[in-house]
C-alpha cells in the first residue's frame, strides 16, 4: 500500500465539446462502457490508491454525485476552482488537502500506462510521449535520463516529447512551495499559472525529474477524438459482448447498458449506448449514445448524442447536446 494522494483536475468547461458541455461536465461524457472519469478512477483503484482530491468547477455537483454513487470506497476531497486560471493554479488550490507524495492525473485524457511505475524509485516522474505537433503541448528536453528543461506550447519546439498528463511527486511540499512562488509573483505563461513553470523552478534549484515514456494516450477533448477513444476502449473490451438477440443485430465491438432498450435496429461497430437509452428502427455505427437518449428511425454514423436528447428521422452524422430534440419528416 502506498500513501500517495491522486489529484484529478476536472474543472474544465470543455469548450471544444459543446453543445454537450453546456449542461454536462466533460469528464462525465461516456467513452466505451462508462464516463471518462470512471475509467480514470478504475485505474487508480487498481493501482491501490485510497485518497483522491478532485478539483471541480463548472457543473461540479454532477461530478460529486457520480463519484459518491460509484466510488464510495475512495476517500475523496473536493476543491472548487471558481475560474479557469491554468493547471498550476488548479493544483495550487489543493495545498490544504494534500500532504506527502502526490500523483496528478489529468481528467480529460485516458492513459494506458503502468501507474505503479510512477510511484517507484527516488525521483519525481512525469509521463511523456512523442507527438507529431509539439506546439500544442508542454514539451521536454531530456539529458542523461533526466528532464533538462520544459516549455509550455513552444513556438519552436526543442523536441517532440510532449508532457501527457501524469505527474508523480515524492514530496508535494516542494511542488506547493514553487506554486506559491508563482502565485506571489503573479507569473503566468499564455495567461495562465502553469504547472510546467513550477517544475522548471524546481529543476533550476537542482531537483531531478525523470521522464517516463508511455504509448497509449487518448485525448477526450473534442468530438472526433472522443469517438476514436471510444473505438479503442470497445476494441479492448469486446470479448464479453453478446451478438444475437431477437430484437436487434450487433456488429462488434459495441457496449450496450443493461438498462438501455433496443428494438428492431442494427448497432455497431464501435457504438456505446448508455443507461436508459432507447433505440428503435435505427442503424447506428461509430457513435456514442449517452444516457437517456432516444433514437427512432435514424441512420447515424460518427455521431455524439447527449444525455436525454431525442433524434427522430433519417440523419447521417450529428453532434447533439443534452435534452435537445431533432425530428425530421420521413423521406
């Protein structure tokens, strides 16, 4: 058993996933068989984490509700970030709730990595991955097995190794002291208080941070990446899926909640159907149908249907938010 506290920032408004995120926190949108946050908490549970600190903001009550209903065995503290002032600011707000070693995992990405690997050894560690477009990320330069420098979203990247959202700190006091320094001086980069700036201060003072290369990293920040992450998760879990049913045909991989009702339809491949959703007389592929949605007489591909939305009539691809309704006359 280790004594790390997992810190998960989930206060983001998810602007690239509108209209869904007008009424729903991004981390509660479904990928595969459960919300993004559920996948993250499952991984932490497997890695024997007991303490979790969630940084909530926009629609935070829905996050609390989901976590208390499904993860009652974890000891969870909540910190509210009223306004988006950067990842460094979000982590800084957890100072009163976290002591000893800290493990940070971002709430909008799913990462295939050996989490215990980040808790071993004497050095702090961060996850990195080679990416095609380093300008969109924090980027690191590595020398002799340790990180030499890091830059947030550089115009001229020094490498293609991006920081991808897992950080472990053996002594969180050192991290918080450097975040305090940023807060006192008001230093921001690109208008926000950055975690990378705090880590740069640590390294300038001789603190060593090791990079850990990971392979699987799935962004859930916009509709197309959410759908591709959905495809990946379903492919991994496909072996437990029934195919024959008198009311519908399934083309694997698919996930259909036990409480969903499907009739006279073809579902799949790569479709997730959430709790209490209703699908009738429809053909659906490569799509996520969130909880309580109703789909009738529709032909959907590469679609993201929000919770409790209603879609009736023939459509090819659609991105529709919670409680919305679209009805098309029959051709």
